[in-house]
C-alpha cells in the first residue's frame, strides 16, 4: 500500500511540473551579454534581456532565427497564433540589437533589414532559410 501511494504521489508531482513551473521542454540559453533565448514549448521562443536580476522580454513570441556576429544579435520573429497554435509566416519581422549598448532596431521588414545590414557594412552574409540561420563570412 505504501509503495502504491508513493508511486501515485510521484506520478502526480511529475504531471504538475508542466502546469506549475517550467515544462520539461522549456529551455533558457544565454545568447550574448545579458540576452537570453527562452523557449517555452516547441514553437514559442522569446528573446529576453536580464535587467537588475529579472528578465524582460525584448522580442516576443516567436523568435525563429537568431545569429550573433561581433557585437550584434540578428533576429527573425514570426507571430504565434494562440488559437491555431501555429506560426503566422506572413507576419515576419527582423531585428538588429547592439548587445553592448542595448540599442535595438526593429521590427523591420526584410527589405529594411537588408538595407540596414548594407549601411552597417556587416562583413558576413546573414540569411534565414527554413527557420534556420545560414551565414557565410565575406572576409
């Protein structure tokens, strides 16, 4: 009886993990400086900045591409439709963050993003393909 009660308690505690605290699939990865990519589920990811010990959302759900080059973070974001539980691929925005100063440009269209990269004279080619970032150094 004690073993059955212990087993039931253990199963109940494990089942609450996803409801109360972070789920088993949730991750937090340091990107650069005080910036973190926080994933909460398969299709939800936000870029957060740690300020005075707490994390503030900089780019909301869902960050679908992220690349760090020198002092910059390049990000692509797509809106997450809560009702359909899917990404809205027609709503794509781009961001450029200077992580040392905290200056952020965005949301930008793809045309604005490419134009900004040219003006910045970024010495790497940043491309987002199939929800992954592909880059080629130009040096």
